């Protein structure tokens, strides 16, 4: 069974800024960031990796997170 992953519009919009920043640092790095995020979402959906609870109120409501080590 696959995990249900919901991406808020605000979160999707927020990911555009670091992608643009990475691209300014090195050509192609912005696309690599997008690829890493897409791969992480696949891992989340397939329940391959364990998740940690978000801090604060979000964690108490059941929100989880996956921290990207490459291109944080």
C-alpha cells in the first residue's frame, strides 16, 4: 500500500526559489534539486524510508518530514 502524500500549493511554490538559487550557483544544479525532490516524494509515497515527526504543532497533528542531505 502506498502512503498518501499531499503537497500544498504554498510548498510547491516555495520549492521554486531554492531551485532557482541552485541554478545560479551552477548550471544544471536547479534541475538536479528538482530531481532530488521528486525522488524524495517517490520514496515517501512508497514508504521506503522512515520519517521523523515535524517539530511543534505540526508534528502533534501527525505531519512528518524527510530531510534531504544532498542539496538541503
